[in-house]
C-alpha cells in the first residue's frame, strides 16, 4: 500500500484543537486541505504526522509548540506610535490586523493595549507557545506527472 512521503501532494481532512479541546480550524465538511509534504505549507508537526500514512488512514497527534506554531516570543510585543498609524485605523483591544515590519515583512498582529499616544501589539501567532492536537485523515496521495 502506498504511503505518503516527502514530495508527495496529499489531500487530507483534519481538525485542529487546542489542548483544552477548543477547535481552532477544521476542513471536515468543507474543502479538504491539499499540500505538498516538505514544502513548508503546513506546520512541521502536521507534515510529520501525514508522512508515512496511507490513504484512508486516520490518526490523532499532539504537536509540540516548537513543531507547531512556535514558541511565544516576548520580542514580538512592541509599541507603535499612533502617529505611525493610518488616519482611518481606529485600534481596539483584541483587533487583528496586518502590518509591515522594519524589514518590509508582512505580519499579523493583535492590539493588546491602547494608550493616548500609542498602541501595544502582539505579533505572535495566537497559538504560539501552545501544544495543539490534530485529528487527520489522509484522503488521497495525488499522482504527479510521470517523468519522461
């Protein structure tokens, strides 16, 4: 029986839960996830779990923070002056938005505090520093083009 390996394009159904059981993402009943193993399209722990599975197989895996959404990084909390914000941006605590860092990289951030002159933002992934649990079903290993 064929098993998924690095370089294979695969189709999976999955449900991702935080350790307390809260679902943060699921493809079940929606559109299955398609990705190539080894292409960094999904977190490493998810990719590792799918590697070696055969079509029709189901498994549940716990992914550590370092193989999932990364460790929580205090350096990704920073202050932004309100004078640096667009005129039509009205920050509120809990608001998610996209920003560009000093290196020109786009990143997602969440407003965690609003002051008179500035806002405090957290650019960590919401699940950074947390283990997650995935229920995965490998639906298909998608055949690639045959070499000539």
